[in-house]
C-alpha cells in the first residue's frame, strides 16, 4: 500500500538531495481520503522530480553483454540499452534505470529493491524469483515479462503495461497497479493482498487461487478473467466490471460494492448487499481446481428464483414501514453519493492530466529551475479540489470541488498550449 509522505518532510528531502529542483514538481500527494470512504489513489511520484528525463536507450550501450561473472556495471544506467543482457543475480538496489531498455534481458534472482525503472522497457525480460520490493516502475513496459515467484511487495506499477506477463505465485502485497494493463496476464496463485488497482485492466487474466484480500479494485475490469477459487475478502469493488469473469468458488467475504452482473459460476460468501446475479457456466467451462481439472457445474435454478421473490417482498415491506420520510432521506443520500462519485472521478482525471504533462513540463523547465505560474496554479487547484471533496457532506458543498477543477483545467490548458 502506498504510504503518504508529509509535504514538509518531502520538501526537506528534495532540498538535501537536489537543491535546484523546483518544489512544485513534488507538490502532488499520492492519495486523498474522505471521512467514511476509502483512500483514493491519485497519480504522482515524489521521485519524478529528482532527475530530468532522458531519451530511452540514449545511455550506455550494453546490449547483449554478460554481467553474471561479476563484471562492473556503469554507475549511471539511466536510459541504458541492456537488451538481451545477462544480469542474473545482479544487485540493482536503489539504482536508477529509468528509461532503460531491458528487452529480453535475463534478470533471474536480480535484486531491484527500491530501484527506479520508470518508463523502462522490459518486454520479454525474465525476472523469475527477482526481488522487486518497493520498486518504482511507473509507465514501465513489461509485456510478456516473466515474474514467476518474484517478490514485489509495495512495488509501484502505475500506468505500466503488463500485457501477457507471467506472474504466477508472485507476491505483490501492497503493490500499486493503478491504471495498469494486465490483459491476458497469468496471476495464478499470486498474492495481491491490499493491492492498489483502481482502473486496472485484468481482461482475460488467469487469476485462479489468487489472493486479493483488501485489494482496492474500484473500476477495475475483469472481463473474461478466470477468478476460480480466488479470495477477495474485504475487497473494494465499486464499479468493478465482472462481466464474463469466472467466479466459481471465488470468495467475496465482506467485499464492498460488489456487482456480479454477467459473472459466471457460483461464488461463495457473497455479501447481502451485493448487486446483480451470476450466470451458469457454459457446458465444459465450469472452472478448474488446483490441478486445472474442471469443477462440476452448479446451477441455481429454483433456489435463485425463490431468493429473488423473497428479496422483492422484503424490500416492499421495508418501504411501507419506513414511509415517505425515509424514502426522501434515502434519495437525498443516493443523489449525494452519485454526485460525490462523479466529483471524485473528475478530481482523479485532473490528477492524471497533470501526471501526463509532468514529463514534458520537466523537459522544458528543469534546466532553468523556474516554476511556471500556471503549473503552480494547476497544482494548487488540484489540492483545493481534493480538500473540498474530503469535507463535502451535501450536494451544495460539492460546488467548491467544481470551482477548483475549473480553475485547475484552465491553468493546465495554458501550460499545455505553451508546451506544444
């Protein structure tokens, strides 16, 4: 789980490390919380301000070299070309490889603890049994990479491309996969406890026996994914799309905002407030057990119909006894919840827009050390929007969020026009 750092402390660290870096580049925090709701993951990394961007592959040319015999690596590996290099068991602890090219490199049992691989290309790289603890890999490309049995606790992969990556049995406890792409990835038996995966795309991912306890999966996509016997205890599922996902024997104990519409199979421990209904698995697609053998199909038939009828009668009786007054309170609460979710999405989008311009902004301003006033206004508006969102208790109080977002987008538009 990402840990927020107090702004005062963060600024102090920047002064000690690189006095010339403008503080504005580190002023966007990693998360925001509202009373009564879960923390909302927002884009930004304090480390991004520590080094100016470079062109991938423009660093040291080390393609195909073998470093497994103890050969020394250059001190500066930023944007290095290490394609097809042999780097098994090499220690990259806290090394900066941002923008490096590591396509098809052999990195078995390598140690990347607290290393930086932002914007790096690890397509087809073999990271089996590697130590990726607290790795920073924002916007990294790991298509078809092998991370089998890798230890990636608290690793950060926001916006990363992990399409078809093999991550079976990997440990990604408290990792960050916000907005990451994991289409057709293999996550069988992986441990993803307390995972941050808002807006992540797990389409057709293999997730049999995967542990997702307390994972934050708001608006994540699981279309066609195989979640057979997966464990999602206390997972946050608001807006998560499970259409076509196999949930046979998957456990949803105390999962929040679960919607099973279009899911296939018979899940277990489904919360009473879950919405939607699963469908029977097609013949021959009943899910698999630990050895990959088909599980028997379990239709819901008459029992499901009885439950639907009883639920409808219970709801009708509740409305009668509570009366018009309660209905009005419920409707107001529902309207506020809907409006707050919309405002929350707008705040996140503004943060993502700032994040998407961060790379180009630093290229234009890092050398001068100056701070664009419109960039500062955009960051301040972002802060104000989050504060208003966290304190709002009614629809009228959300007006402050809208006003801050308006000012932030205006300022960001001016920055964007100057950059282009």
